[in-house]
């Protein structure tokens, strides 16, 4: 959901509250089914009876906590300011399942360490196919999910094409002994479409880059999108990097702008915090937050460039490696 606009509870949402308990709750559903709206409503409702509840945004594309390319944790209402971020390196989970799983687990653990009695995990719309099953099976274990709320399983309202896929995921997670609650999607829920989703990401990138300036870092601290050290010379201009702290959490994003033998220029609003490494992602943006095409993609800004979470292919969302655009050459040192 966009953040504006009131959330209208759908049929059965209030009934949910009688069945959900403190613990870790995974909200599952297809793209545009209303997961984020339901997760935000739940965290508000559960927060009335508990000292502390937390919301973990596990969608690195349509982010509502922090910035796309990352997963985010919020510990206080209105559940927008990130208490912690985890760098995924892509705006779509396929091809980035490991950081998606580890990030969700680390953020949920951090929420519990901060005293959260209930942790709600809002997920991406990736519900169909092997990547979706692999992601959710391992995410549920790693993040210690004990309750699942599924929207639109069993062909209910809001099921869309993803209804059968959601039900297959429910079977997988329920087989592990978790409590499952099914709800209908809200009549107000709608898939905003690829153009609006891209607009959402770009607006959030732009907001994240407010106050950014060029910061020079040592190439020794830059890790490539294959997580190898010293890969700075292979990075294309515009490649998004995450500034990571000593615990692996992300302090914010930057954009690679120049690579020299002894220094790398990164455009970022991250400042005055200890940074352990800069981790390259596999997508590119410009200073205004606009997404740039990956390697071999035309400059067109049509809808076709967006990777659909359903199939995990496409431009900036695809796992194409940080190879798009003009490769930056190491400057000769004289
Ligand atoms: N219960 C609801 N009340 C009002 N609007 C809703 C509700 N559920 C979904 N929507 C609208 O539908 C769109 C998609 O909902 P969202 O919760 O973002 O879905 P998802 O997270 O599954 O992609 C949003 O623009 C949101 O405003
Ligand atoms: Mg969402």
C-alpha cells in the first residue's frame, strides 16, 4: 500500500485477531492481494494488547520500511522509520534468495531482541514456482515463523491467478506444524501494475538519496555482486551498493559513480557512521533515483523492463549482475 489512504478491514480480519498470538506471523499472498495493508493493520491491532510489536518488510521491491533493494524492520508506529535494514542487492527476490532469507531472519531476531512480543512479516508477491517455495520454506524456518496468514488461498476473493500457488505454499508451511489462518482479500485491493510499482521504487530511492553527496571510499572495502572482495573495477556506473556495518546490517544505499585504482566515488546520504564494507547489488539507478537498464537492455522506460515477482525476470529486478551501462575503468596511476 502506498502509505496514504486508510486501510479498510476486509471480511474476516477481525476474526483473525482471536486466532493470532504473540510470536512470528508471516503474511502471504499474491502481488497486489493486500498483504501490506493487512500486515500494517495487524501490527496496529496487535500493538494495542502488547508492549511491543514489530513489522518486518520482506519485500525488496514495494518497500514500505526503508528503501527498495533492502528489507526493513520497524519497531514503532507508523511503521515507516527503519530500526534496521538488510541489503538484498535487488528489488526482486529471485536470484537473491539467500539474502532474502537471512535478512528476514536477522531482522526478526533483532525485533525479538528489542522486546517485540509479536513480529509480523510482510512478504513480496512471489508465490508461484520453485523460487517461491524455496524462499518461503527456508524463510519460515530461519525466521521462526509459527503462524501464517494467507490471503486468497482456496480461490477466495483476491486469489487471482496466485490463489492456487498461495494454497500450495500454505500446504508446505502447514506441513511443518504451523498454525494457518486464511482470509479473503480486501475488495479494495488491486495490483497497481508495473509502471506504478516502478514509480513507487523510484520515489523511495529519491527520498533515500535526499542530502546525498559524493563520498570517496577505498576499493578494498568494496565487494562485488558475487560478494568477492576488490571487485570495484568491474562495477558499472550507477551500480547500487549497500553500506554494511559490522553485524551485516545495512546503513543505507549509495551509487557507484567513479572507480579509480585507489578510490571509488559513491553518491550517498550515508555519513558519519562506521562502515565495514560496501556491498554491490545487481541493479543501477541515477542520482534522481530513476532505475537504469541492466546489461543489454534498451534504454526504454516502458513496462517491459520490470521484473515481475511472479516469474523473476526483467530489467532492474532481474539477476543480471552489476554489468549494465558503461563499465568504469580503473584510472592509470602515474
Ligand atoms: N484493506 C484495504 N483497504 C484499502 N485499500 C487497500 C486494502 N488492501 C489493499 N488496498 C489497496 O490495494 C493496493 C495493493 O495493496 P497492498 O496492501 O499494497 O498489496 P500487496 O502488499 O499484496 O502488494 C494498495 O494501493 C492499497 O491501497
Ligand atoms: Mg506489499
